[in-house]
């Protein structure tokens, strides 16, 4: 495939997860017998710029539709993370009532609501209608468009340039990287700052986090590759923070080129990536073998548990869980149901595996012997919420980075 960062055709397969439906395409009961659209789920690495990237089979607009069911506000830990960020960045940039903040992929207003509380003018850009409407009901002005150069210029013409641009877990979602980043450059005030958070490729490789691969994630970033992306668009990274969110993420601080001192932390993270050869193709070999081992151990546990007559439920109808289940070819013969807090998912079925999504009350009706935690990055939050199950003798299971029963 042609690299979407540097246009090189010198790419090779990094991960092959077979065919799967889009991970957030939950199935309505009336559609249960209809055939599902499935696409190859393959990821390549560019030998020239080392961007890790998926083939684009499911189109951008086909994934982020009005039926898109991911609402950020249903994660308590993510809300706390967002509120802490708003406190930090408001002080760091001395934001006030005259400042203008724009968030790209603002979802249901999970973050901008905290700027609103501070009476800081903010604008959300969110292409999915359902989540955007929830944000509007919170009083957050929201544009329902995909972000790029045209939308950026429209905002500049009609409103102003932004003192702060935020993009949490959105860089991976855009297939048109240069259009997106050029939009950031256009929209950002001369002395403004943009921050982006994304799962760190280093952790994906070190901790077998292949389940973060799904069709709506077009790219997977190291600091090495994302630095090249911004440099090519006359922006540069001046600071970086290593976060624990999503199994280990980076938060980068971006400014216009040649504005702002570059923190030593940037060079420290770059060196840590080079130590595991993320600037060399050797750093990307043998990963497929590692994840096949994870798949084999996971399936073996489920097969043994079911042969012993054990009841297995799952918690969290997360996209990453759908990647795991489809790769391991697991369906409702192994897992009876999956519990999720979001009413937007309850009553539907997981794509591919067709496991029913239910509310937490189901635990009382059919008590499981095991609960598989699909969003393993929220393990602590979930186990605390479900402590009553552990007290009743239920065991928890995670499959990544390796099979763990506790």
C-alpha cells in the first residue's frame, strides 16, 4: 500500500487480523440474521517513515455515522482524566473568558463541558450526529463535520483562530493526515498551542495491544512518525507527556514551527523508541507470532471453561473487545452475554460475534463463573465497580497482554 504520511510504497505487513466487521457497528435485533459487511483488518509499516497504518477498506463516512455508539461520558475514569486536563491546560496557557478553545472529535462534550464551567468560549467539531446532539444539550456549540482545511478556514472566517486546539484519540481516526494537520495549522493562532493524545505505538508492541487495531483506526503513532507529520506541515512538537490512559498514551504539545522551546522530554521519548528499534524494520518483526500466542491461550481457556460447564460473561462492549473476539473467532457459544453501562449499546449485539449486549442487572439473573473484561485498560475501574461479583466468588479474566485470571 502507499504510505499516507510520506507516499512511499515501501511498506510491509505488520499485523494481519483476518476479516472483521467495523468494531463499532453494533447489530440491531431486527438485523441479526442479515449478512454483515466484513473487511480485511491488516496493518502495514512504512520502511521509510515508520508510520504504522491500516488499509482503508471501511470508509471514513461509513464508520462515523449517526448510529455510532461510542459516548465518552460513560467512562468515569475518562471524565476524571478530562477534568484534570482542563485544570492543567487552563493554568499552563493562562486561558480566560477571552480565550477560544476548539476540540476536534468532541464526542458528547465529555471534555468541553469543563471549559464551559470556566466560562471559556469553546467549540466542538464532531461528525457523528448522536454524540454531537448530546453535547449541544449541554450548551456546547458543535459543528457536525469531519475536520480538515476547509472547516478550519470556515471557522477562522466566521469566528476566530484558536488559542487552544484539542484532539484526543482522533489522529488515528483520520485517513487524510495532511489535510487534517494543515487544518490545525490554519486554525491555530500564531502563539497558540494544540494538544493531541493517542495510544503510544511503543506500548502496543511491548504489551501485545493488538486489540487497539480496528477499521476506524487508520494510523498508529510513535513520536518518531507523528513528529514527521507535523514537521511536514510547518508545525512542531515542543513537549510530550507519557500517560497511563488507553494502556499507555502520549500527550503532545504542538505549536507553529520555530515558536516555543523544545522540552528535553521530547528527545527522551524519541530515544526510548529508538532503543526498541521503532526507527528500524527490525522493531516490527515477530509481532504476529506474539499475538497468535495470545489468541491460542485465550481460546484454550474458553474451551476448557465451557467443557467444565462454566458460565462466562463479558464486561464492556468496547471496540477493542470486538477486535479480540473476532480475531479469536469467539461467539455466543463461548460467552453468554456482555454487560455495558451505555443504554445506546444495550439491546444490540456485538458485531461479528453476535453476543447480546445487556444491562448490569443480567448478572443477577444469570450469575457467571467468569467475567471477561474486554476494555482491559479500565480494569481497575471495572473491578472496583463489580466488587460484589468478586465477593460472590466470580473470577475476572483479561486476555491482553497475556491471559490473566484473578
